[in-house]
C-alpha cells in the first residue's frame, strides 16, 4: 500500500512539474465542500478533455505535494503549465469559473 501511495505521489509530482497544461485539484474527502465539487470536477474533466489534464490530489494521501504547494484550504485549484503556477484559487467554484481560468491563460 505504501509503495502504491509513493508511486502515485511521484507520478502526480512529475505531472505537476512537467505537464503541458494541468489543473491540479487538491482536496480532502472529509470536507463537505470537496464532496459538493466532485460532480463539477467530473464535468470539467469531460469539457477539458484534449485541452488540459485534471490531476486530483488527496491531501491526506499525498501530504508531501500538499506541503510543496502550500495547500492550506481545500479544495484548492492550481492551473499550471510546465511547473509554473498561472492561476490559483480555493473554495467551491462554478464550472464556468474553472473554464474561464483556463481560457484566460490558454493561447
């Protein structure tokens, strides 16, 4: 189990630091806000297929990444390109707000 967790964390770290267009979602299962955001994120993934990858990171399982990106609140969303943070926001967001963030930075 620990090996799977470490492999997942390493894979996600690689995606965040080298991925072309990534939206990272840092979440915690225990928070009601995160549960309410789940259907919105699933729809966002469908809409963004082929445009950007959504990487979901459970802060309880991947603490090192949560610490690396200084995640203090969940959910937190970070739009990244090749490791550079372009946009970051915490809290419940609408599907439209997530789409707008991508449109603001995607050429």
